[in-house]
């Protein structure tokens, strides 16, 4: 099982981006999915989380601006990012709690760079 994130890029402040992350391979089930981010010289931090039932939670710094969603049929999680700020600049990582033939564990995508210019 692998996670492949995409959708990052360079955008001006106030702009929008949509990140996608696909879980590929033989996943028997996927529980919670999430997006994290890591800015230069900072620790990785949670951005948003969504349960398998679609219940979403957000960190305060993105509430009202970002929306997490998922398509269970496509094993994909999305992050719609609006009203982007320079402080949102970071590498964004997707995370999923996956059950496959090796057991259940948290898996990480490779990260996608988001750069917001002022």
C-alpha cells in the first residue's frame, strides 16, 4: 500500500489549491485520513482529519479556510485550501490508517510542496 499526494504548487496570497492523496495497493480498509504539514525548521503538525464516516476536524489555524473530504470508493482524500496565506507555506503530507496484509498502521505520502507568496 502506498500513498501518493499531488496538487501542490506556487500561489499568491488569497489564492486556492486543492491537494489530493490516493491510497493505492491492496488496502482491506482505511480508517481515518489526515493532512499534516511541515514548514522549514518547524515540526510536522496536523492540519485536518476525517473519519471513515466523513466527520472532519480542523486545527484552528485553518478553520473556515480549508476543507478536508474523502472519496471512499476511490481511496482518496482531498484538501481544498482557500484564502491561502504565506504562513501556509509548507510541505503537505497525507496520512491514512490502513489495514492490509501486513496489519493495521499509519501510512504516509511523500509530501507535496505548497508555497504561498505575499
